[in-house]
């Protein structure tokens, strides 16, 4: 009888060894530290449904097509309250949260969603919206958590009606906003119109992620949005 010299018990031992090696590799991979994957977007871009169809994009935040300001022209005759001319923001201060931070500029990603800051400590001003203090809804976004570090807006959901937010602008004015509403929304039902559409006053929207964290998708399921109105100007 022909014999290959390969015994069934040896085959079993080899299969077991291979299986253990695969399991070990998987366990090592799972234990490796990995940075938090950025959420696809803190919020849908203006004029985009929450399902996020593609919009004309600009990945260069230094280019500032004030698309929302153009829409605001229809409401200038109905303006209420204080309104300042356009001027880029420099820093944001939220006394209740002990937040004072320099603002970076955010544009649009290639897929039409708003860019997000690339550091936990950086809040960003969305340059496709009005500047804080000008007529319309200015938009500032920041992280809850990023790459394992707490984000600048990690306590944003603790703000309440009447709290104040200040933004120092390049023209030397400090725009002081008073919070009117704080809400949490599922990302599938983000209030795009309430956040980005024209309004008859100088408004501010602060946006961050919130709700439960879906580890499989590396994303939070909700957004926290703070609505505020310009109530004072310090020169």
C-alpha cells in the first residue's frame, strides 16, 4: 500500500495550529489602539437634504462665496434687532462652558457635506454662511470627542436659554449672542432649514454631535444644535 507519510492526527494538529494563529491575529488587531474615525459630517450642508445628495463643493475654506447672504437680501426690509456688517470671526467665548478658542474656517467636502475641524480643541466657522453678527444664521461647529480627546463642544448640550456666547470679529466688534433654544436631533432628521435658511435677524447656530455612539459606524447618531440671537455689541 502506498503511504505518503502524512498521518491524519498530524493534519488535525496543523489545522488547530493554523486556527489558533488566525484567532491570535484577530485578537491582536482588536487590541491595537485606533483613533476615532471622523464623522462623515457634523451636519448636512445648506440646501442639502439630510440624505446628503451632492452639492457644488469647495474644499478651500479661504474662498467665501456668501451664498446664504445673497438669500438674506429678501429679508432685509424685515430685519429685527441688532445687525452688523460682514466681518470674519476670530474667537468664540462661551463663559458657562469655560470655552474660549480661536476659530478656524470650514468649507465643504467633495461630497457636499460641511467640513469638520481636524483637532478636538478647534471650533470652526462655516464660511458658506453669514459671519457671526451679520444678518442671517452664522454656523459654528465643533467636536464632542476626537481621537480620544474631549472636544471643545463636549458640554454644548448643557447650555440653556439665556446663556451667552461671544464672538470677537476682525472689525474689532464683539458680537454677543443669547441662547434661545437647545435641541438634539437624529442625523437622519437634521433640521437643515431651521439651521441654514434665511432669517430676519443676526443669528448663530452652534453644532456638535450627540446622542448614542455607534462603534460599528464610528459615528454619533444625533446632532446637538444651539440656536442664539445677537443681543449686544461690544466695540
